[in-house]
C-alpha cells in the first residue's frame, strides 16, 4: 500500500509540481520516516458491509459511478477532495502512464441585489458542490470469476463542504438534499465530527444521535447510496495539545459503526492518534493553528483515503 501511494504521489509531483521538488521529498519523508503516521492502518473497516465494491458488477457503458464526499472546512477546500478524485481516476485507468491533471472547478455566479446597485459576486466556495469527473477507457472489473471489460464508464467525484459545520447542520441542509436527489451517489463519504468536538456543551452521545439522523436523511433521498464514515482528524486546542474530545468522538464513531455494520476510515488513528498533528506540522503538512492542513497535507489525506477505497474495492472483487 505504501509503495502504491508513494508511486502515485511521485507521479503527481513530477507531472504537476516539477518546479516544487520539495513536495515529493516531504511526502516521502512523512510516509517512511515520521514516527506518528501508522500507514498499516490505512484501510476501510467493515468494507464488506459498506457495499464495496464501490459499484455493481456488469454495469453498462452509459452508467456513472458517483461518489459524494461531505464535510466541514477540510472538505470545503479543493485540495483534499481533488487529490482523492485524482488518485481514483488514475488507479482505475487500465494502462497508460499519463497522470490525470486536476479537473477544472466550475464556479457558479450569483447576482446579489443591493439598493440602487447590482453587483455580481462569486458564491462562497464552502457552499459549492465541486465536481471532478473523468471518462476512463478500459476499466477492468472482475465479476463471477471472469473479467468484464467496460470501454468507457464515467467516474464522478463530488465534494460538498461547509466550513465550521457539524453533523446537525447537514441533517437539515436543503442543499444536501438537493444534491442527493439529483446525484443519487453510489457512495457517500461523511467527514464530520471535528467541529462537534469543539462545542461548549460537548457530548459524544449527541454527536452519534446527529450522525444517525444524517444517515436517515441520506437513505431517505438516496436509498441506494452506500457509506464510509471517517473519524475526525487530530486537532489542537490553542496550539498546545489535542482536544481531548476528539478521541471520545473517534471512539464513539467507531463503536457506532461496529454495532451497525457501517464502513469507516479511522484517519485519527492513521495520523498517529492524540498529538499527532504536531508531527504533521513539523513536516510541513499542517498549518500553524494545528487544526487545518497545508496544501500538501490535504493532498496526502486525499491520497490516503483514495488508496483505502481502492484497496477495499480490489480486495473484494478479487475474492
């Protein structure tokens, strides 16, 4: 797995960041030398219950594989979800050495009316659904001990993030409902819990209740969707040490997923657990607030998630 990640990261660095060689060196250093990163844990737990393989066998050429990743500020930016999309596009491409370049993000423009004046402004990126899509020729899927060659299915990867929001926010989000109805995603990845852990009246039981309510909303408007729940990333309180609530949130999410046969990805544990954000910061992968990641850090998160999804898919269809 590490070799697979390193190879794709190096390809990405060479193709897109040829003039920024430190990127590949920093990532390679973190993967191979940083004591906090536990890459052996980078897999989807309960993947068989998640419905992975990510899409059904024997789909027609016109079918679309769609993935929707929802979350907070980590997802609202383009770097994390775009890296996940790029990795998946490249991993499922049969043959060829060209690395898929970043898709163009389509930005919407809205007109905001003011007294005696009209101005055109861009809608906040945190409120945008960001699509990444790629037609992939020659994708091979294994079904019933035989290989089905599909000439040109389409993978579409969408991200919808809103900065500063919690599980509860998304349970009443009309935007999310609109996207679920229109996209009918094959897989929904939920990356929340971080902001929930910083609330004044923190209670892990309330967070799980909100997670359960969110799953109910998704099932109502997109019944065939499958799920991967991610634990929150490590984050510091006042730049000094891990917010202790994050470990409680992480443990509660894992317990809930285990009890309900839901797939989950434990990025909190993969990072190295409590205070691991400091290692990421020292390696140039996190920002000074030790809550958010650097551009490079978000790319690494994206690659790790995509690698876990890819390996879960391949290990299932190979059985």
